[in-house]
C-alpha cells in the first residue's frame, strides 16, 4: 500500500475500531446482570428521603414567603394611610366677643 490516502483511511478506520472497542469494554455490559451493589440501594433510599425532605422544605418556604408578602402588603397600606393628610374639617364656632374697657 503505497498511496497516502489508503494509509490515512486505514489509520482512521483503526482509530474508530480502537475507540469503539474501548467504549464497549469501559461500559462493562456483562457486569450489570451481576449482583446489585447494596450501597446503590442505600443511595436510592437516601435520595428518596432527601427528595421528600426537599419538598417539605419547599412548602415551608413558600408558606413563609406568602406570610411575609401579606405582612409587607399590610405594612405598606398602613404606611400609606399614615402619610395621607387628614381631610380638612370646617368647624363653625359661635362668634367670640371680647369686651374691654379702655
């Protein structure tokens, strides 16, 4: 084989076969049917527990956030009511008579 393109094709094919073989060996499909690792089962149980706890924490945080928003809204309404000037009242009083002798 004296052509350079033939050598390049052979090298490319050899590399593809090499990496495909490497991938198949690294995947180890023959060991999956073997006994399951008890550590993995423990991890699955722990993951499920952590997911339940995370949902509970999310609910608690959402409830606290809603209470905070309600309190903030109430506080803002009260602050607006306090800053609004009171309405002007017109009061009619009897005339004041002052008598002085000079």
